[in-house]
């Protein structure tokens, strides 16, 4: 049976959560405009798994109507489920909806959930808004190494030269993957201090770090 907006709509109205989840997945095969109309219902679903799937897919459908997507994602940042909040932050980053910065900032400071904070930190790099610097300064000092890694990446994407002093201590990290991410980030920061750190990392004992540092210097 072929998948149509009508058949997906029927699944969306099913009492069975599995049907509604299937509907969200089937939206990928529809015309993007029709899928965007349908996904708005799934974003309000009573089941968090359905809402999560819908919010995640909005990262690719949101350009159909960016203003409407901004409203929808701001609403999901207030969701009762941390997973859905995190997915909303991911989609805001993917769509580069800088207008949602204030909401992301407020949620970062109010949520106790590290996964939500992590998604916000990763999204801030994609947004490229210099107002993010203070949040990233906080995140890079987190005891959670995944959070540190996300902050390192986003500081590089942000391109603010103040990031060099925050990245410098991590250039000595015992974990080579952290040093690798630092080399990637420093490549975006065109300052003499960044160049000096890259020159040091180009002498690293791990080949992947060496190559990344040399690439940054080039």
C-alpha cells in the first residue's frame, strides 16, 4: 500500500503509540510540505517517544516554515521530558535559529539534566552567536568529559579569539581525543597564541593529533 498524507494522518490519529511512531517515520517519504503540516500534530502527542521522533525530524523539515518552526521548537524546549528538550535544542542548532538563543540560555541555567545542557552546548556552536561565550566558558569546566568535548567543538565554531585561553589547558589533556578536538577548534582561531598551541600539538605522540594540528597550521 502506498504511503500518502491521508494514510499517515490516519496512523497519527491511532490510539496505538506504535502506529503514531510509524506515522512520524513514514513522513520522511512524503512531500516535505505535507510532512511539515502533519508533523505539527505529532509534536503535541501524549507519548514522549512520538514527540521526540517528531522534534528530531523537524531539524530537516523546519526550513519549510522557519518562523513556525521557531515557535514549535521554543514550545518543545519547555517539554516535560528532558529527551524532547534535548532534541529541540539539537533541531534549533541544525536550523540555525539564533532567535531562540535567550530560551536556550535560560534552559541551560535552569535544567539539572546534563543531556539537555550537552545538546544546548553543541547547538550553540552551530548558531555562531557570540553571546554563547559565557555558557561555553562554563561548560568547558564541567567534570563531564562529553560536555567538555562539546564545549571545545563549539568554541572553535564560534571563532571568538577569547576561546584560546580556555582551550590551552586542554591541549595537555591525557586523552588524545580531547587534544584532537582542541586542534580542530584552534584551527578556527586565527591568533598567534592559537598558532603556537597548534605548533605544539603538531609534535604530539598521536598521529591523528599531529595531522589535525598540521592541517590547522596549513
